[in-house]
DNA sequence: TCTTATGCTTGATATTTATCAATTATATGG
DNA sequence: CCATATAATTGATAAATATCAAGCATAAGA
C-alpha cells in the first residue's frame, strides 16, 4: 500500500492519536484495492477479516432477509466501516456494495485487535467512534419508529441540506431507489412522497431539490436534534 | 451505598476486569436509589450526569417525538444503561422509566469518564460493551425494516422462548401495550397479530404463550442468527 | 441519430396498519 | 365481595403503504 495514503487515513480521529510506529505497523499489513461500481464487498454472515477504510467513492451498507433487502447506511470517504464486527471478531451483520468506483484500504482485523489491546490511545478512539455510531443508530431507530414516511423524507431533506452548506437548492447524492430503501419505503412511494411535500415547499427536478419554503418545510418536518442532530 | 452491592455490580463484565482500588473509588462516588413503578428516571435531552446500573426491577427505554412515543428497549438486572451518552458526555437520546419497583445504582458520569481515561482494562470492557450494543441495535433495525409486524411478533416469541429455557410454554414479562410499542405496532394490532399466529402454532392465554407447533412457527418466522441471535 | 436499457413516475388496486368506538376481561382498593 | 379503574380485545372504518402494470424520461451504446 502506497505511503501517500497514510495522511488521509491518519486524519480519521480513529487513528489520529495513535503512536506513530504502531500506525505504521498497521499500515504495513494493510493493502489498497480499487473496486468498480456495484460490487458486493462484504456479505452479511461472513467472518470479519478486515476493517475497511473507504478512501474514495461510496459504499452502501444493506441487509437481506427472506428475499427482501434494505439499505441501512451510506459510507462516504474518508471513513471506516464494520468496526464493531472487527473488534468483536464476529460475523458481519450487514452486507456492503460499492455505489461508485471506490478505493478501499483493507486492514487485517487481527492487526486492529492487537493494536487495540496494546495502544491505549487507539482503544479510546475506538470507544469514541463506537459510542458515536451507537448513538447514530438509536437516532435512526427513533426516526423509523416515530415518524411516517413523509416525515422521514422531509427530515432527510433538511439534514441533507444542512450537511451541504444550507443552500435552498442541492443535489441528492444517491439514486432514488436506494434513498427509498434507506428511508424504509418503496420507490413508488418515494415518488409520491416527493409530490406530497410540494405543498410544504419542496420542488424536485430529477436529482435537484429546491426548498422553496424553508419555514413551511420545517414546520411540517419538526426536526429534532435528538433525532436529526449531527453533533448530539 | 452499601458495600454488599459491590459483588453484583462487579460481576458485570464492564467492571469485572477493573483494578480493585479503582472499582472501589468508583463505588465510593456512587449511590443507590429505590424507585416506585412508572417513574421517569431520565428524560431525553437531559445531560448525562450518571451511568445507571439496574440492580433489581425493570426499566423501559423509550423515545418521544411530536406527541408520539415508542419503546426502544427493556433493561433487566443486572445491567447498565445509557453508557454511550455517559462516555461521550452528550445528552441522553432516550428516556427511561421504571416498569416495576426498581433499585438503581447511580455512578457519576465524570467518575466513569475518569476511570475510562486511567484504566485500560475498563476502556477495553467499554469497547466490548459498546460494540455489542451497537450490533444489537443494527439487528433491531433489520428486524424493523425487513419484517412485517406479524413476522416481528413471531420472531420475538421465538427469541423470548429461547431466552427462557426453550419450553413450549412461557410467560410474557411485559404488558402487551409496551410489547406492541416495542415491536412497532399499536396494541390493537398486537392483539390481532396474536390471533394471526394461531394457525402457525401459537396459543395465547393472558400473558401465557404456548407454542403448540414449533416447526410451523419457525417455518413462518424464519429466524436468522444475524437478526435474532444473542451471540452474533 | 436511433435503439435499448434503466430508472423514475403515475394510476389502479390490494394489503397492511392505524384509528375510533365499544365491549369484555383483569386487576385493585374499599 | 363489590365497585371501579385499567388493560386487552373486537369490530368497523380510515389512512398509510405496497404491489402491479403501464408509461415516460434519461442516459448509454450501436
């Protein structure tokens, strides 16, 4: 794996406080791979042999059961995924597939667990990361159980807008089919939900969303930092 | 707080590997409280001043939004709750109320964070705990998004049965109103769902459930270790 | 440019789930 | 033991969501 990638990975707070030599050791065992779009990287149930770090592209984390499939999260660079399975040395609970051409660093799980045992800073960083992710899944659960699909979409749009600078107009970064699955509805219903938000100040043109009435949409969506907040 | 409680708490794997003096220090700052049933211990949004350890009784973790309410988890003794908020020093995402008369140990969050900074064993135990809980919420999300309410109930019954010795007959340990909320449905629908499982070998008499045809129910429920497993 | 594949939308309909209202059980306190 | 409150069930209906079947865009390849 080229050393030129180290700084990017190092910037992740998971690795930023790690002792230099230990970080170098972790990287020595790691390797990079480039994947085309729509490749299934991981299948749920597999043993967790690698901690994955997405360097560029995008990855969809999803789950299957009884012939059905649902998208659970989108991974954007630079970010790790399936940390919990790696740490616990247990099978993946989610499958992963590339959404676009993606570059991914694979760090052997055994190395991660060793580093975790030996490096206190690293162990602390893992705690912070896991706690954060745990809280984020709780928020998703609240979103799912307390809101209708229309409300979920409205709040998704507001979150997405905030994350992208807050302008009234912005682009969806995923195709609508996956967005529907992520939000827990069918593509058909997502279409209808978009139209249903029209009266509350949402205009859709392909992937371009324009919030024409911020106040109105917020009035309908009732965003809550304990569900939609990035920080809390 | 009486020393007699130490062994029970110490038995939690979160604390079991902690250095003795540090554990004692943690306990010195802690105190016990007894609560009557239906007391709201924690309200989401509050700052996380204490790590809670349930010694006896039962606690419901739930969330509210826009006048709605949903049960997210049941805490049974002996077990900690709201660890992630404590560690991150961020507001609680869930509210908590006693389901029965409960005895709870409160450990100041600041003490927990100090111990976490200074005790490597403790930090590791926290990692294990958080990773476990994270995985458990992912399973819940899969359950919610991939299954219908009837399927969720069927699998809940099978899990509950397994956790209680595997006998064909067992008792529900929570009122049906809460079970409905936990499973993401209305009480009315839970009633109908129970009847709907009749043809698959489920008999209900008050809180007593009898699985009259294990094979049939499993055939319908299609339990999956990656959703329903305790271990994975 | 045309062709074709793919994703998105729309309408009609079915299914699932929720709501409302009433009734029946079950438990609790006097 | 009765009176009363609370929980659970049932039936009727409404709302939300999914499914099925076309039809319309959009983009990629011939």
